[in-house]
C-alpha cells in the first residue's frame, strides 16, 4: 500500500514536470523587429534611437529586471534611456515596444562599420519563462574630414574658428559705466553680508562682532590676558544672541533654540568647558591647552558664518 502511494506521487510529479515543459515549449516569442532611422551617416556625438517591437503569446509579460539599464555600454557608446510601451493584447498576442536611445562617441578617421550589441529580454507568465533575443544592430560612422584631402581643394582642410566681431566702442563704454555704477551697491551688499564696517556693529550680528573682537584679542603672541578677552567677547555674543546670560549648563538649550548652530554643538561645549576652567578654575593655561587660541578663533569664525547664513 505504501509503495503504491509513493509511486503515485512520483508519477504526479513527473506529469507536472512534463506539463511545464510542454507549456514552455508551446509558448513562443512570435516576432522581434528592430527599427532605426538609418544605418549610415552618423558622426561623433550623434544620438541613435532604436525601436524594438516584440510580439509574444498573451499569457507572457516582460520581466522588467531583464531590460537593459542606462549605462556606458563600452568606451564609445552610452545607453542614455530605455522606455517600454505595453501595446496590449490582440488575437492572443501581447505586443511591446521598447525605445532605446544611444549616443556614440567614436571618432573614425575613415567610414567605419560599428555594432550596437544585442540583448535578451525575459518574458514570464508567473510560472514559466521564455527569452526574446534582440539582435545586434550595425551602422556606419562617418569621419569629420578626409585623411588626405585632395590636391587643389583647400576647402577640404580643417579651418580655424571664425573670430568674433569686435564690440563697438560705444557699447564698451556703456558696459563700463554700468559696471562702475553697480560696483558700490554690490560692495555694500557684500559688506553687509560679511558684517564689515560700517555693518560690523549691527546688533543683529553679535557673533560677527565677536569674531572681530576675538581676532584682535588673539593677534600676535597670545598670552593669558588675550585669551581671556577672546573668551569674554564670545560669551557676550552668546548672551546677546540668546537675550540672557548663557552658562555652560545652558549650552544644549541654546543650541536647541537656535538650530542654525546645531552642527557646532561640540565646539560650543568645548568653549564653555574651557571658559569654566579658565575663569572658575583659575587655570587659563590649562584652558589654552584644552581649547587652544586657534580653536577659539576658528569657533568664533564658524559661529559668525552660521549666523550669517541664517540672516
């Protein structure tokens, strides 16, 4: 009894395999046609548009992953785009149109036959798969000039580009006057953007003022007094920006209230730690070692840049 059940299952499996093979054998790609504008007369940089029409038995549809992807096919040919148009089913035949756009970068010295390689498109009905073979397509590339121009034909030689005509003196004067008139306004806008004088004292830009004060305090050979003055200048900028006194424990809250300084949070915390060590720990030398003067100057400049970007 058990042996007969096993034989029955084996027979069922074999029948299923045979049925699947019969389905795959009966299913077919009915036609594959490649169309192009012309097979000749292409030059370097030209775009070639191919159209592939595929007809297949109705249950089968294109497996999108089998389509070629836009890429560099080889050193002289790029596939720029691929588009598929499902043209529906008619008389138990499913039709697809694939539009391919290539660009050639080959520079022949003489007429040269080249080939765009073919590819395989897979069709599936959910259980079985068949392949549609798109053939390669050959075309003729043309050179830009002859290798050896004929004697007595100077027009066949490559010639220099035509020089542009000179601009009239009146036009040049008008342009110069216009640029001269616009220069002060542009310089004023630039000075305002970077908080140069006379905009350096703007109350809306406390970190711009702190950057200038810190740079002055740290100029030349830096001593503890100059370093402390730079710390004070930056502290005043934080207080002015927040509208209240900002201490070390307030640094996170300050950054949360002013997201424009978020990426500078590590530098801000280092600044407050160095300031606490310098003033409350009475150890300016230790503060200078943990947060050097150049780091203080850089922090002031980055805070001023973030402030400038936000205004």
